């Protein structure tokens, strides 16, 4: 794996994890449709993703750095999680949902910030996705390429939230179509299985 493929691996993994239908994405879309504090919401969502993913990559790498065999165990656990996530994505592809933004009255910036923090930090899946999964895959990269992997992951998060926040008004009809999510979930499931296979292959070579 070279530098470019490492960057793309980070982008692909984070992108696959972040695009699932959920409370955070629905909240960002709602703010986009209302054109209400969108910049703050996008910055908070992408910023916390970057912090958590950075902590995951650094923390997992540091925790197992003195025990190389543990890194293989973490990688295999990450592969299992990715495989399981891939199965979930393919199930959603067969029975697709849609992303709708519920109407809500205008709110002050402080309340929007509080709601953004709630949908971001009170969701247990965010820690599984960013700290554990991204951390496990990132720690598996060569030391000098971990920053590239993390940069790719952060770029995927920022790109998604910018797209959803600032393009949501025009993209809302697409996000409301189950067929669009069927294609997206199929791509997500395939990406997760590919990354899981790469992790297992890396352990086998090691």
C-alpha cells in the first residue's frame, strides 16, 4: 500500500461509516433546509469527527505499540466489525429507507449548538465508528503514513458535512428517494468488505 492508497483508504472508510441514515445527518439536513446556523453545525460535526478519529488512531497505536501481536488482534476485530457493518449496509440496500428533515421552529444559536453536541457526542455509534474502527484500521498503517490515513478520513467527514449542510436544500429530494440510498448502501457495503479483506490479508502477511 502506497501513500495515495493510504489516503484513499482513510477517505473510503470514514465516508462509508458517516453516510448512513441517522439522527445526526437528519439534524444537519434540517438545518440546511432552514439555512439556520449551518456553518456552526458543519464545523462542530466535522471537528469532533476529526478529534475522535485522531484520538482513535493515536490511542490504538500507542496502546498496542509495545505489543505487536495485539495490533493483529485489533486489526482482526476491526475486520470483523467492518464485515458486520457491511452486512448491515447490504440489508439496508435490499430494504432502503430515506432521509427526511422534520420541520421545526427557528432556534437561537446556543440551542442549535447544544443539539449538535447531543446528536454527535451522545450517540454511542460515533465512538465505535471513529475511535475504534477508524482507530483500528489507522493503527494498522505504517507509522509514517498514519497522518495520511487520518487526513483522508477527516477529508471524508468534512466533505460529507459540507455537502449535506450547504447543499442539502438541493440534495433533499435525492436523500428522500429510497432508490438513491439503495445504490449508496450497496457501495458502502462493498467498501467495508474490501477494507475488512485488506485488514485480514495484512495480518496474514504479517
